């Protein structure tokens, strides 16, 4: 082996194992926990307490802060808190707020406190969206361009692993302990991200071209994006961001109530999600992130997107076989296959998608431009998913999942324009 080859391999492994990539593990976990608390644990809690599917589906409207966070993202660019720095100060504030708000569910009951639950859930969504603004900006600023694919793959897969706390561990605990204890334990999983902010993260350097006034922070990010892409190019990028994950987002909107309606217990869902969802997510995330270094973001969007689309068919398969009067080993294996494939497909697709959005930003306007992109990407999850309960009751689960499968194709077709296979821009 030549000295040049040895050095190249050393640099490759240094790209994979470094402080920046480790931080992406914590940013992903901290970002995913409150979101999956809202979309996995809360629907399971409400359904187990007798709340109907229409109400649970409408409950997703409380996620509207994720679609409007670009409105207050300029404030987080220009206002510097007097502790920890421009990014870490906001990270600390939002993470402490989330810990406190998640703990407040301990005293609530869906039969008596539904309006209060909605208000508190809205606060969770607001602080989670605000945390996402600063975590996305922080991650973009610490990652060099050649690490965007891997760093965002690690972030997204840590984000997916975080889903196993409210979507698996908490459901297992719910069959053993009262819901107040479940909410306490779940909320405490915000602490690793808080410790990362205090002890591991280092404040990134402020770009020389970064805006210094609120007017510059509000106007220039949008002006720069339109100037750089042109009006038609900008609209094309924004349309793609809206459509790329529309199908899988709708398919997973009411996943936990769907599993319950198929006859599985909370313990079944929790244990199977832990074993079938965790390891495929971790392994696929590591391999996909490394592969993305070689593939580039464009090709990853194509290949990972195909896996993401096909994973929707797993839900249709389960809906075709169910609901089950008696849960046997074969049904548990089917559920494991559906959860595992969904974890791999959606995890890989999201990793490439997040890397693409980060690539489309200008480092001088990270927070505002990324907030705009991720807000648009959250629209299907918030507003379109709100009608999922109505669609399911009208169409049935099977036809609903076929609809989700068809809705996944427009975003894939736009790849011909926004991310051609043979164009490598990294």
C-alpha cells in the first residue's frame, strides 16, 4: 500500500470520526425527541384513552410552528443572548423550555383536559421548532461542505433513533406504569442534548458577511436566495422541498394508531419498534452516510428516495392482511418487517433530503434560509396530515396507503430538474 493511499484512507476515517460528527448525534436526538413525542406518544396516549381518530388527526394542526418558524428565525440570527454565544445560548434556552413543557403532561387527563393538552402541545411544537432553527444553523456552520452528507445522515438517523423513546420505550412503560411516570421518563431524555450544549459544543465563528441588523436578517436571506437561483429556479427548489416527502409523511402520520387498530398491543409495538426499528436505522444510517460521501447528494436523493417510496407499500401490505383478531408470531414478523423497512427507507431519504436543503443555503444566512426550507418541508406533516384521520375513515387504511404511495412520485420526478443524476455539485 502506497503512502498516498494510506494518507487518503486516514483522511477518510477522520472525516467519519470527529467531534463535529459526534455533535450531529446529539443535535439529531434532541431534535427528534419532541417531534416524535407529539406524533407518536401523544396519539397513542389519546387513542388508549378512547379519543377518536378524527380528533387525533386534527391534533396534528398543533404542529403549525414547524411550518411558520421562518417568521421568527431572523430574530435568532440577530439577537445574541448574554450567555454561551450566538447559537449555544438559544440552544440552551429552547432545550430547557422543552424539558419543562414535556414534564407538564404528568398531571393531564385527555377526558378532562383536552383543551389544555392542545395548548401545551402547541408550546412543545413552538419550542421544538425554535430548537430546530438554531440546531440546523449550528450544524450547517460547523460542518464543512464535504461533511454535509455524512453529518446530516448522522443527524437524521440520531433523529430516527430518538423516535424509539416515545415510540417504543414509552409505550412499553405505559403497560407497566401510569402515564405520569411515562411522561417523566420521556422528558428526561432531553438532558443529553442539554449537556451537549453546555459541555461539548463550541460556538461557530460568525461569518464576515453575516447580517448585523434585523432588517438585514429579514430581507437579505430571501433576496440572496432569489438572486442566486432566479425566480423560476427558486420556485422549483421550493416545490421540490414541499413534495419530496409528501407521500411518506402522510403514510406515517397516524402510524401508531394504525398499529393499534390492526390489533397490536402497546407492548407489541414498543418491543418490535425497538428491535426492528433501531438496528436497521443505525446500520443503514452509518452505511448510507458513508455511501453519500462517495455518491454525492444528488445521486443519494435518487437512490434513497426510491427506497423511501417503496417503504410505503409495507403499510399497505399490513393493512391488506389486518386487522387481526389474534396476534400470532407471523403478524409480529410482518409488523417488524414494516417498521424496519420504513426506518431504513425514510431514514435514508430524509438524510439525503436534509443534506440537500443545507447545500442550498448560503452560510451567511443559515438560520433564516434553512428555517424557510424546513418549514416548507413540514407543511405536509402539519396541515395535510391533519386530514389523514378523515381520509382513513372515508377510504379505509388500504386505499389511504395507496394514495400516499402515488403522492410520493411528483417529488421524485422533480429530481430531473433540481438534482440531475450526473451533476455533482459537491
